[in-house]
C-alpha cells in the first residue's frame, strides 16, 4: 500500500493505471512527433521518457500524496460527465496544436 502525506494507506490501483497509460501514450506519440520535428531517435525517446516521468509525478501527487480516503464519496453523474467532456476537449486541443505545429513545418 502507498501512503499519503498523513500516513494513511491509499489504494495504489488508480495511480498505477494512470501511470501505465501515460507510459503507453508518451512512448507511443511523443517520439514520433519529435522525430517529425527533426530530433534524433535517442533524444526523441528521452523526451518521451521525460514526459512520462512528469505525468507520473503529477499523478502521484494528485492520487497518492494529496489523497484523503476518509472523504471519499460518490461523485454526481453530471460532474463526472462534465469532467469527461473537459478532458476530451483538452486532449483534442493538444492534438490540434500538435497537428498545426506539424503542418506549419
């Protein structure tokens, strides 16, 4: 079990899932974009690894370090849908910016 800043045990599964998905995403997409922009292969993979480490550190901070298991409750469906839509818009925005960056070359 992982422990938060107060020493309370926190479920590690959400953190591990997010870290695994960030590993898959960062090593699948970041090196390809970096290679397209003219970086070398080792540098592209290094940038992908750095992105993964940053995303994992952010996930650890949010899901483990700041977690308060005692305050856990059900999130209303409207709030969950709103978060899902905002997340999809953020991902679409990042992909659009990357596409514009590649098209401007």
